[in-house]
């Protein structure tokens, strides 16, 4: 554990009942990193993010933020520093998009959800950046999954945190909007934001993350730059899938192409 790390996860294990989901996780996150968390379904990625967000408490080990134990922060104080986008959100009340996004300002001692002109202007600016300004008066329950995903992320951004924790932030978006959202996050990172995000698309992780954490069966298999983690050996071992890894000619980052078994069978049949 590094003393000057922004977030330190040391020896963390977590169980749901008798099932061990994470085992002996050691991970330091430096200020200003963009860290992509990848791995197969059920590897423990979302559980790790919930632990870092403070939604869950580890059974063993410790998590510190800015040198202080995470458990010592109250929820409002922690929310001034860390914003979290979970994989899914229940929306029992028919808030408008603008109302829901403005709720991201709750850590700053607002009462009765009363917000000033400056906060509304900030929310409007973020909505326009994310191409959802036209949805401001719509009820959030009436939106598509992709539209809601952008609204949830906008609420995280309006919270003005130092750290964003994102669980599959672009999973419901088409490729145009995936790129737009990730480019917005890239711009926020350039302004100093630290980002941890779970991504299933290995190529998006390669292009937009400065570091990759590859998780397998509840443990960290490897971590490092996209070039050192997204090798065909690592991917085939962890995902049990044959891939071809090449260099993206524009970014020089790894580009991963899964190989269908039908082509493997054809090769096996050749004399």
C-alpha cells in the first residue's frame, strides 16, 4: 500500500454468505489515473466497485481514501469526493431529467432540493454536453435505457467529485454515443478527475484507460498499461476465448478481435 495513493485497497476479501467473491485484493489508485476494470462475468468487478464506493464493507482488509479509512467518512462527506454510477438504478418516482440531475448537488448542504441559478446553469451545460438537453422536462421513467444511462452519468458529473466510479457507463449506448460519453470523460480527466470504470468492451478500455485491472475469479490476475495487460495470452487465459490482438494504427493501442470457433475448426481440419 502506497502512503500517497488516492485510494488504497489492502488485503480486501468479501463474501456473500458462504461464497467468496473477492479474495486478498491489493490495489492502489493514484490521483489522475483512468483505470479500467475488466474481466469475465462473475469475476467480482461490480463488488469491488461497491466496496470502493463504500456501499459494502470488506470482510477482511482495509480501504483508505486520501490516507483515511473509508469507513470513517459519513455518506455526505464522501459524496463530495466520490461519485458512483452503479450498473442499474431503481427509479420509483417520476422525476424530470433536470430534477434528477440536480439531485447530484445533495452533498453540498442543500435542503428540500432547492437549487440556485448557478447550479441549474451547471446542470444545463452538462446536459447539453451529453446531448440530453432536449430531455430536461421529460420524466426519467419514460426514457430509453441509453438515455437514462446518460442522465445517471450527468448526475455524477454535476456532483463535482474528484473521483468517478462507473459500472459499465456505456453498455446501453450505440457506438456514436459511447464515443461521445468517453470523450467527455476524457476531457474531465484532463481537468484532474480520477476515473475507475468497469468496461466489457476491451477495445474501449484499451483506448480510454491509462491502466487496466484484469480480474479473474475474485482476484487480480494482472494490472498495468493496456499494452502489457491486453495480450492474447492474458485474454485467452482469463476469458477462455481465442483472440487476435493487433495494434490500432491510429492510437498504437492494442485492438482485440475474438475468433469464432468455426474458423478454428476449419484450421484443425486442414491436412
